[in-house]
C-alpha cells in the first residue's frame, strides 16, 4: 500500500491541495490521442447570480460535496506547505457552519462525494486513502490500498466509487468493498484532479496541471474533450447535460458541452470576491464545485483576493436559472 512516501512526491501539485503559486510537476504529459480545439464563447446572461454563503472560514480549499438533503460538506486541505488538513466542515444552505470531522487520520482532505444514503466519501491525499463517514459522523477506512494521491471522488451508481488519482495519473475504480483497480491511465493525464459522471456512466476528468478536460469511457479509453484557460484546473461537475468546470488560476467557471464546446459561465477573469450577475461577479482561486438538489452550484474559493496561500475559505453559490 502506498502511504506518505508516494503521496509526498506529488502532494504539492494538487488542486485543492494547491495555492496559486505551486510549481507544475517535473514531467510533461504527452499529447492526447484526440485533440479538440473549440472557440470560447460567453453564455447568454440569464437570471443566474453569484452570491456568498460563508464569507470567511479558517480552512483551505479542498473538495465540496452536497448531500441529498442539501447539506454542503467542505474539506480543508490544510495550509501550505504541509497540507495536513484533517477537517471537514458542514454548511447549511443558509450558511450555518459547524466543524463536522477533525481526525488525524486525514492528511490533506481533498475531493469528496455523498451517496444516496448520506454517506460521505472523503479522499485523504497524503495517505492515499478514502474514508467513509456515515450520516451519524462515524469515520472508517473505505479504500486503503491501490491509491497514491487521490483527489476527486464520484459515486459509481453501480456501487463503489471512481477516483481521480493525481499521484498515479490514473482513474481508479473502487468497488463497494473498497477494492481499487485502475480503470484508465493515459499520457493525457497530468494530475487528474476533478472527476464527474453522466447518465450513461461516462466519466469526465480535469487535469490540475494544464486544465485539460478528458472523457473516460466505461471501457477505460481516454479522449481529449476541451482545454480550459488558466493552466490550472480545479474540480468539475456534470448537471443537465453540461459540465461546469473550475478554472482556478483564471478565476472563472466554464461550461463544456459533451461535444467539446467551451463557454465562460461565471466570473470576469479578474481576481476578486464580488457577488452579482454571472458576467460581473468575481472569484478568487476557486477550486471545489458541486450541484445541490435544487440545481444551485456551490463553489469554494480563497476568501481574500490578495493572499498567495489557499486560505481562508469562502463558500459561494450560483443560483442557476434558465
């Protein structure tokens, strides 16, 4: 089992584990088999708006997940350079925040996901593990072997999880019993960070190191779908036929259609913390993103528009309307 020795090699380059000043890895991914170059447009302005739920929390930008009842979970990766985040916060849609988990077994709490029963699955970057946290707050190991530096986590509707393993440059399937097997590995992976799934079981992954969005089929084949500006990808989520992708260094949220069409969804591109309409709101090193039961998008970001580290954290909401 790979523990701190493996994860330490890569922990400093992970989104959700990373500040904006992090250096890329020393290896460069080979060009993918299929490249899609699409023009970038701006989505038509709608009634959607960006608001702030939590102004400032003493945490760092890990993953964001939303339970079926609307409860939001934010993982704290921990401050640079140690990235020893041990905490998970619970946030109500109205912004009431409580410390949910503080456990030393977590080392760099990164991506997470909630299943239909309310179990939270939390990646621990530096120990190469996934933990399961039951609705009553009991935390237990779920996957202890076969992962190097896991970040993004998504529920497999057939049972278990799919995990974006930055340390292995791979997508890993974890069974309902916690057994990990590699589903896909490809030269196009360059620290796969965020991961999501559509209705057909197709997976979508965004690289941290270059912002490329990759499609991973059920048989493990990998295809380049789009390249997001900003050179640093956060997380992504699939909702209603569209991918919402966080461009961390670009301080924006993009949409990517399944045909590879890219559009700016929210954020001016200037670093900031301003609420407002999609085209005028600003973000500051956003990272995690999740969709709530009502279709709202929740995004965590650095609460300041000047700090070079990835803390403290603010939680933003995008109320998506037609």
